């Protein structure tokens, strides 16, 4: 029997997130490049461009929120809208592990008048949720209604409303026609307590004047380059640099636990009607096949543990 083969792929040394402070500690800045991680996930799910773009923006923000966490603290972002993508889910943590999926990866909508992917229509109206699991029991969950479905604005609204931190957020993904990802990443600038109103206006201008994040990354910019280009004048001081990788926590053992949780009778039905069970991880698309013999073994174990 296969072991718990945790899916973890160190893809790309260009994928990392940095955190800095600037303007004498009144500004927190984070920038991330997630091109390799998003490309890996998009290919595993055979995503079409709108899904790759939506997931890429969400994962870039998740990577930066994860970098604000400590070690194994986890963060899950859910964007649930009434558009055809339905739901975007991304998981991250303070160690740089990332994974995610889009409920409906095959969405095709007409481009906007500017020739861009229409993410607003693909996501629709709904909510953005951020769930932080600090490992202290009940996770902290905050959410806001979606502002535009363009995702960056939606995260800015989340930080302002749910965390009372005025923030400028820029996210960008350059998608290839086959849904592959050529560049993906983002920038978050936050005003910390004690910052003046003038500084808020300066930050807004700095982000507005910044070239598209995806074209910066496509032309080779690192997360530090993005921060320098955005707020170099505010003397950023770098605090940490966290490599990012695609990791999925699924395993054969976890699938067995899921089968055990079905209970003896449900398993009996599966054995009788299908003679096997095929489980697919919705995060990484890894398939786990259990034949009749293995299902019977699992069923016997239920009896022994008294479930
Ligand atoms: Zn998985």
C-alpha cells in the first residue's frame, strides 16, 4: 500500500514573499511572486484563463497574508460569488505552503472592452472570507461583501473593514491562452497606527502610478524590486523573505479516514454497487484508488474500533 505521499513541489526559486516596514514604521509592505505555484495548480486542473487569473490573484494575496502569520498558523481564503467560477479557495501558512482550486475551472466569458479577462463577471456578487487558524482552537473568521469581484479591491475592503487596517492592494496575473501562467504576484501596503492622513494619500498615489504588477514580474522584477518601485522613497527595511511552494496535505491515510467516517453500512453499499472507491483531491487532483479488498479491510477496522 502506498504511503502518505504528501504532494509538495519546490517549483521555482523566483516564487517568494517579502515583508518590509517603511516610513519610520508607519507602513507595512508585502510583495509576492507566485508564478510557479499558480502555473502548477492551473495545469493540474487544466484551468481556462479566467480561472487561472482569479486563482492567481487570490493565491498572491493568500501568500502575503500567510507571511504575516507565524510558522504553522494557517490561513484559508474563500471567495464565494454568484458568477460562473462559483468559488475560489486558497490555503496558505507562515511557512510558505500554498494550494488552491476554483470550483468551476472551465469558464469562458467575452473579454472586456479593454481586451481584458472579465473577472468581475466571472466572480459575480458575493463575499470574501478569510479564516485564520492560529492553532488555538476556534479559528478567527472575517468576511466582507465583494466590492467588484476584481479581487484586489475586495481584499483592500477586507483589510479596511474586517481588520481596521487601511490598505492598498495590487494583484496581477499574466495568463497564456492555454490557461498556463506567465507571471503572477501582488503587493499590499498597509498603514499602521500613528500614520498621518497625508501618508494615506501618498500611498494611494504610489500604487496608482505603479505599472501593472504582472508586467513588472514578467519583465523579471523580484518582490523587493516591486516594493522599491512602489515605495522606494519611503526607505523600506526588509524584515523577512519566505520561499513559496505548492504543497497539498492530502494522503492515502486521510482518504482512509474519510472512508472510515462514512460508516460500515455506507461502505457496504459502495463495495456491493461499485466494488471500488476512487477519491480525487479537489486541491491537487491526485487520485486515490481503493479496490474491493482494501475497502473490506477498512470496513473490518471500523468494527474493531467500535465506530
Ligand atoms: Zn491533494
